[in-house]
């Protein structure tokens, strides 16, 4: 795999991580509105949300993600 292919693969992966993080947060919001915060599904989504937040934080830590792309969060 050459450098261009690696960059393209990373950008594809980053987009997928962001989308999953957003979709997970959206599903959690809907469950919360429905009063279902104590369900197994909600707890599984919380785990997923934390994993993907960690991925995005690591990308930012290594300079692979701008602060704006991670909701402006600072992890100094």
C-alpha cells in the first residue's frame, strides 16, 4: 500500500468513525427522550460512544484531527 492509498484509507476510516459517533449519540438521545436510559441497548450505545470518542481523541492527540473536527474539545 503506497502513501496515497494509506491516506485515502485513513480518511475513509475517519469518516466512518465520525459517522458512527454521531449516529450513536443520536440514537442515545432518542432513547433518552423515550425514557429508556436504563436499557441494555442504551448502555451498549454508551460503551460504543465512549470507544469512538476515544478514537477521535487519539487522532487529535497525534495531530490527525483538527479541534473543530472533534467538537472543539481540548485534551491537553
